């Protein structure tokens, strides 16, 4: 399974000649992807213009990306709003400067499907197929955004399976306040110990 998935990813990336250059810029880097709640962890190893997958015996990662599959999928649909990828629900650890080039491998992928199809069918059918693929792609993006939004809304608002972002923000703010109070208390205790 690992080898099939690895070959499929690399073959897909080879359809865009520029992707090899983007992968070469990450040569030797290790990115760990942790899917929270599933649980699933996989490492992406960038080696000689290819991506290798590692499912166990993990190496030390240069970058770790942690998030729920839904949050990562949602962020994947928001190419023009990339700051959404760096939201509180997705955690980046390590060299966060690597996040942008890693995302660019897939974001900037530009496959000329018409050229590929034209080799088998000719130019006119390839153009029609390309137009159809572009329309289907646009529709898939709209459906993906709507689906992601609706699932998120349902999980947070309807069945209260997950707390809302506002509730989480309040919780973390309260934790920060408590941490500061504890730090102040510890400082007072230390001063009293020095006096006594």
C-alpha cells in the first residue's frame, strides 16, 4: 500500500515539470504529518526530487504539521487565504519556514491535462475534455468548501461534539491567566523564602 501510494503521488507530481524543482528545494527535509483524532502519522521524506512516505520508525522531523483531517482538508481548499492554514486548529512545530514550500508543491501544481489527453485523442477532443475538467474542478472546489463548512458547523453548533472557536479561545485565555497567577504566586513564595 505504501509503495503504491508513494508511486501515485510521485507520478502525479511528475505531470508538472516544475514540481520536481520545488521538491528539490526541500531535498533532505523531513515533514511529519500528524492527523489528530484518527490517529494517523506519516512522514514525508524529500529525497532527490521525489517524496518518500514513512509510516513507522520515524526520523527527527524538520517540520511537524498537526491537525484534524477536517481542518487540514479545509485549509487545503483555501489557497488564496493561506493564513487560514496557520490557524489555531492546525499546529506547526519545528522549522515553520518549511510550511510554505511544502504547501507550494501541491498548491502550485499545474498539470497540462489537455496536452496529455491530446497525445491520445487529438487537439479538439482534448480541448473539450480540458474544458470539462476545469468546470468539474471548479465545481469540486465549491462543493468541498461547502461540505467542509457544513460539517464544521454541524460538529460545532448542532451536536456540540467540539467546542466552538470562541469557547476554546476563552479557555486558553483563562489558562494563560492562571499560568500568570501561578508564576506571580511562585515569585512571592520565593521572595518570602529569601526573607525568612
